[in-house]
């Protein structure tokens, strides 16, 4: 199962090696993934940044195992993550959700910076 993913990743690199962490390389080279993955491992398998995982959780596109409290370490079923990684339509949905989230976040930041630079207040009162 991991062999197929490794081939796809190698083909995408077009012989130009990407720098990845030793931890990510170690995960991708395992013969068998652990049954449960943490946020960092999940991000590596999906090709995302770690900070994108909470976005996916909040949007319901990725579900942690069990019913963890908000501040708990989240774990994900490797079988579910591999299913996501292997389904083009779901990957597109995930990628678009991440783009949209950060687009909105950056637009809000720009609006706040504009308000501050023009002398407006953040809460709408002058």
C-alpha cells in the first residue's frame, strides 16, 4: 500500500528532490503505517502544512478518532487518510477548502491593517 504512494510521490518530484524533514521521510519509508496518525503525520501524507489540519477538522473534511476535547492531541485513522489521499475529488475539495480559509484569513488581516492605517478603529466606533 505504501509502495504505491511512494511511487506517486517520486513521480511527482520529476527528479528534482524536495527537501522534507527526516521525520516525514521516515514516515513515508515505513513498510506499514501505524494504525493511528498524529497531526504531523497526517499532514505529511496529505501533502499539507500542519496548520491546515485544524482547518479541515473544523470544516468536517477530516475527522479525528474518538471524541477528543478541543485542546487534546488528535489522532486519525491511517486507512482513512490513505483513502483521502487516493481520491482526487476529495483532495480537490480539501485543497480548495484550505485555499478559501487562508484567502479569507488574509483578507480579514488586510482589512484590519487598512482600518488601522486610515485611523479607523477595529470595532467600528470612532
